[in-house]
C-alpha cells in the first residue's frame, strides 16, 4: 500500500478541525489526488461531508466500539488505490471513553494506525500562551507523533506571525499555517454535531472556498512532503460459512441518513442485496424483500411528509404483522412507533404503529454516549448472550406502556457509574432501539439478521 496518511485533531471540540479537514480534502482533491476519508468516533454527520467532497465513502474508526484488528482492517481495506488517507479526529486529541485511559481517543487511533497528527488550535484571543498549549499536547504522550500545527480563527497576519514565533522558539513542531476568521465557512450545528449533508449542502462553490482557504493559508506541500507510506499488512474479509441471498429494503433519504457503511458491507457480505427506498416519497416497499432496515436520522423534520405517506405506513405495518424481520434504530425506531411529536409542534403525527409507543421531541438532550448491549433473549439480530457495542444520542423520548406483546431484549450498560437498563423492544419480528449498533463489533449479528430475512422468504415460498 503506497497511501500516505494524517490525522486531523483538535485541542478540543469546536477547534475547527472539521472545516480544516474538509479544506485539506478539497485542496488535495483539486490537485488530482485520490482521498480515502475516515472519521474517528461514532459520528454519522462528518462522514457525509467527507463523502460529498471526496466522492468516496467515509469510514468510522473507533477504539472503543471496535477492536484494534478490526480498525486496522477497515483502514487498510477501505481504498487501496488512494493517494492519501485523511482521518478526522473526535473531540480533543486525548479525549475518549473516560478520563483515565486513551480508549476511543484520537491519540489512540493515531498510534494504532502509525500515522502522524496535525494539531488544530483555536487561537482566537491567544498570544504566546499558544506555545505552552502546543508543547503540552506534544509532551503528554511521547508515543503520539505530530506532523505540525495549524492555527485557526486568526485576527490578522500579524497575529499569525506572533503565534508562529512563539511556537518556533519553544518547540520543533512545524507551524503549517493559520486560518483567518471567516463566518462564511462556519458550519451551524444540528443536535449533537454538525448539520447533515442534506441540511447544509456543500455546494461546489463552498468546496472551492474550502480548497482556496487551505491553498492560501496552509503550506500543504510541506505537510504532504514528509509523510511516509502507511505500513499495515493487508488482510481480507473471511468468507461466510453460508451465504443466503435475500433482498433487504433499507430506508435512505433526508429523514433516514445515519448508517455506518460497514453495516451495509456486513449485510452484503452475508448475502443481502440492499434495496434503498424513501419513506418520504416512495408509496410502497420494494418488491420481493425479506426484511427492512431503518437507520437513524431526522424523521422529526419530515414528520408531516412521513405521516401523509399513508400507503407506505400501512404496507410496513402489514409486513410487521406478517412477521417480516424489521430492524429500526433511533430515528428508525421512532418511525416504527405510533406517533411522533416534534417539539415545536403540539400535534403528534401518525407513524407506522408497529410498536404501541408514542415519541416526543424536546429541546433537552435525553441520552448521549457509548453503549454496550447484552442480548437477554433471542432477537432478529442476535442470540441470547451475544454482546454488541454502539452509540446513543437523541433529543426524543418514548413512552413505553406495559404490554404483554412487547418486551426488552437488551440489557444496556454505559459508563462505569451508569446503571444498566432495558432497551431493544421486539414485537413479533420487529425490533426497535435507540442505540446505533456497529455490526463490526459482532459481525454475526448481521449474519443472523440476513438469515432471518432469508428464512422469512422461504416461509413465504412454502405457503405459495
């Protein structure tokens, strides 16, 4: 593999690493370079921006959800023909799952991959103290290597010169450039991260501005000149013991856009033919399907349109009643409930009604963080005793009235001081949960879902 790579990391969230990451991708793309984009952490939104710029799927790397071998395999197998692997970090460089270890941090991933870090510092209102910050980050973990530092939110050229002089005098880390303040290139937030690629469409003009920003204010040649080829042994994905071909419908539109590309890959690996459809605009489900997969997203922004698609809502409910395997997470789970009420609207909108629950949006964050689930009974995606990892974040809440027809299938744990709780509601073969699971944490889950969908189709054939 002749690819070279860098990790773009910030001193903290809000440092500007996403904007600068996109700018570096755009600038290298303009030079005719092929980019393999990655995002550290469980985020769905930044990868969408990466894909818009590079035209390549952006993969999630995660030191807590996924094992080291899995991360390395994902990284090396993503795009073997890429010139550069650009990895966007998460939060601050050393921030991760907890306050005592490097688990899940950008620093950990940088060391695993063996590629250097470009440190982004928000230098607004800063002077010589910036050298102490950069020096502290460099010395905190001697095993982390740095390719350089980029200052963000500069007030003037004089401001940049002052900061560069301070860093050059204190340490040997190269100063690669400084980005001036530019409100036109600031990206508004949506819920817990940036807006989706559909809410904040990166036009060609915006991408050009991002590339211009880097070409004007960052010494890109100095950055890429000293990068070394990545040295990770190539591996191949093991062949499944059985490969049951079956068509699985996947909801994918502006309302349902949160998916890990790896989840699609694992489903396909075990025999699924993924057929995408839009719950907003399609009037019926795709033909000849054995199951349905609803990812997360922003169904609350399209609650009216979703509720008005009466024929599709009925079609999904009928498939659920007929025991078709259906899996929905977060926004997909909300869509499988009876109603959804946006926080700015007193009117609840009718959804599919597969679950006898109602969901309501609020302005208050209801859940955020890594989650580990243990299956306490068999479900459409796993067997009792299996363990998977994922992430939860949502502003909605769901009422879960006692029902003899619906019970929890997950025991969920989070951080050390977090009490375990039940989740993973299943009725017939319809499973819904607030947790975004990564099948890479247990690929057998994808295989079990595909097998269940295949068996459902066989049962239909047997009755015809």
